[in-house]
C-alpha cells in the first residue's frame, strides 16, 4: 500500500511552489499576508482547490478570492507551470479557509463557559448540615 498517493504529492508540491510565487512574484499589497493552508488536487489532476488564510486580520477573504480567481489565476497557473513538471497544470480554484477564525471563536466560547462553571462549579449550593 502506498504511503502517499499521487494527488497528495502533487498537492504538496503545488502548495510549496505557490507559496513561493505568492511571496516572491505577486506585488499586490492585498495579497501580502496570504498563507496557503492546503491544496487538494482532483484525481485526474485537472483541478486543484487552494485553501488559504490571511493573517492577522482574515477579514478581507472575499476580496482576495475575487483577485486570486480572477485577474491573477492565469499568472499563477503559468508561473506554476514553469516551476512544476506536470504534463498538464491543474486549473486553480482559490477558497478562503476560515477554519482558524472558527476555531478561535469556538475556543473563546469554551473559555466563556468554563469561566461560568468555575464561578459556581456547576454544583448546587449546600444549605448546611442536615441531620
């Protein structure tokens, strides 16, 4: 049994190279803080979904998705084709990954609940010795 299948290897390579292209060759300040989280490649290698986040704010995801899937899509695909040896370069589809923001929100909710339980320990109050 294979440890990694081909789509995972191609996805990892595309993620590495795409991160470098975005860091070194894209000069748009709106895309300066992008971090590529994962690249999922279709089994036939025709499409790749690129999940990204933007630190620290992560508030302008819609604008970045529009830029990456619009004007920059052809440039990024061409730059990757020059760096990665594949017979056919997959079409890139960028998706804003808000799992980090969702995780932070859930952690804050858990902290809030645990603080609320810590105040009264969640136990009924004792009225004194019964007897």
